[in-house]
C-alpha cells in the first residue's frame, strides 16, 4: 500500500495565510497527493499488481502508524528528507523519528537521493 498524508490546514490556520480558500487548497493538496501516488505506483510497481493507495488528512507520523496498524503492515518504508550530517546528531527528521518510535512493524528509512 502507498500512503500520502496531507497536513490538516485547519490546524495551521493561525500561522498560514493564503489567497485561496482553505477548503480549495486542502482539496488541491489531496488531488496532488493522489497524482504523486499514481506516478510512484507506475514507476515502482510496473508489471505487478498495483498497490492500494491512501491519501489521508492529518499528522503524517500518526496517520502512517495508524494505517500500518489497521492494515497489519509487515513493514513501513519511509523517505528521510533530513539533510543533516550524522555529526549533527540529527540523522532523521521528526516524522521519521516518531514513525520509528510508534510503528507496529519494521521500518526501513530510505535516504534522499544524492544530486
């Protein structure tokens, strides 16, 4: 299964100003998330049974963990967006760290591609 989580913009209302109405922006983010998952599935699962795709609203780490638990996932594969060097003691960001801490299964962290 593939999971993409869109932040619930209502929770950022005090810190986020936008010219678009909030529901329209939230809808656009969900549509973009679905398109990204479709492209990922086509690239990575060509010739195989396509995975189930979930676009969820909420906090990334908690939605990922809840989805893994609900669907009895064997593993979670998550990308690390952290650009920190190991010497900084920040090998992963907050989302990845929380998934690692709360996951009901194995977690594989994939580092960002080198440019």
